[in-house]
C-alpha cells in the first residue's frame, strides 16, 4: 500500500476504535498524536478514555498493520506507555480496485502486560515483534477494557 493508503487504513482503525469505545459508554478523546497519524511502532498514546462517572481513566495505542501478519513494536518494548494496544488489521479483498470501499478492520485488544509478555526479539536482535499467532487470540476482546 502507498503511504496515503496506509494513513487511510490507519484512520479507519482509529475512528472505528473510537466508535466502538463510545458505544460501550466511554468518553473518548483522541490525542494530538492520534490526529496526526497512526504509527506502526509503539511510541505514544492515541486515545484517552474516561468512564461515565469520571472515576476511571485509560489510554489506548492504535497500531495499524497493512502489509504484514506480524506487528513491529520497535527497538524497545519498555516504551509502551498506553494501558492497552489495539491492533487494527485490514482484510484485503482480492477484487479490490481504486474505487472499492475499504472494509472495517479487525481489532485485536491486548493489555500492556500481554504485549510485553508475547513480544519476541527479531533474529538480528534489533527490534521486537508481535507474531500473528499471539495477537489473533485477542480479536474483539472489548471486555478487557470494560464498560464506561
């Protein structure tokens, strides 16, 4: 995918996550980082959540995966600052054209601890990855975040 297409898919994932969280009763605010772009590496918080009674605050990092089954996490796994990571993957339609409406992404929800436990170092020892077999178990696990 081109950079433009990656940003579009990233935006779909970000807005879809915000919509689903709002439907579950959370007050959702995108951070400046979330408005600017969707990163493929862990680097910051994209969404802030506040429950209805304003007694619980959570943070979300969105990671959009466009052309790979593994998720690159960057050089340091300890950089994860969000409470949860939502991995958004795009289902590719084999008949897709330039005028095709893109599908709603699949979303996989993992807590910070689950990411750090499941991450593996690549063979060259330069970065961390999350393999598809690790995150596929967490599809649509909205109950981890709970209701607002």
